[in-house]
């Protein structure tokens, strides 16, 4: 599954707190350590770092959890 998202895209996702939105700031295409946890990613199944539009919180998600949003 190829990525349909790029850095700068505005996206939404579901969290425990409800719908959240933000901007993609980084795309990972290989396994990486984030806050002490190994996140698995490949070029065909990347993980995205997204900065929340309401807070400075950074979330990490796979593309299947994200939807393109509107600012």
C-alpha cells in the first residue's frame, strides 16, 4: 500500500478523546524509536508524525488510521 499522504497534509484521526486533526510533519519508512517504543514502518507501510492543530502534541499513526481533512 503506497502512501497517499505527504508532509504538510492536514489529516484527521480518531483518538480516545474523539476526532483529532493536525499536520503531517515527518514520514518514517523504517522502524524507529519514539518515546521509548519501537514503531514498525516500511516504504510500503509508513508511519506518520502528526502535530495536533489544537496542542503541540505529536501523534504517530499508520496511513490506515488517517483521513485527509480540511483546515
